[in-house]
C-alpha cells in the first residue's frame, strides 16, 4: 500500500515547512500553491487516521488544543480579525489527503475569501429531520 503523504512528512521522508509540533501533533504550511491566506497551515495527528470516523476522541483533543494555541499566536502576530478552522472527511466532502487534518485559515478584513457557502438547502424536512437526529442520542 502506498504510504500517505502526511505520514511521509511526519517520518521526515518528505520535505515540509514544519511550524509547530509536540508529542502528538504536527502543524505545517501547505504547499505554496495551496496557501490561501497569510498564516494558513495544517494541523495533523502524528498517528495515521483517515477521517473523523476513525480518529479517537483523545487524538481530537490533542488536535484542538494545538489549533487553539496556534490560532492565538496567529492572531497576535498577524493581527488576524478571525480564523476559519476547516476540515473535510470523505471524498464527497472534498477531502484530498486521507490523513485526518484541519486547516487553519486566518481571516483578515476585506480578504475576499468565501469559506462559507450561503446557498440555501431546499429539501430539508424541518423540523422532522432534526427530531430524527435528536432521537439518535
Ligand atoms: Zn498518514
């Protein structure tokens, strides 16, 4: 099986611009052609998990702690006005590398990025669908 690109980065077998790491997570800059904002970076677990469905909750704790730490630093350093924390699980959700990852995208006033589609979902059977979801718990 082909080794995943992010596992290669963690193993030091593939070049990357590593920014921050601890025992559990690594944060690094995307490839230059994929950077969409000043300070955009990726945060990944050092162990391989495909997506939100197979990553253990403890690993998510490590990820979100790093996300919090890095977000604060970016806000102070670059005076970001906000940040998007983006994640995709599954091909249909536009996940491109199947090693769990979170994008940190600092936002600046008038940056013209649109990370939040506002097209209305028309077929939602509200409120029945949400009652079905609530019944799962
Ligand atoms: Zn991997």
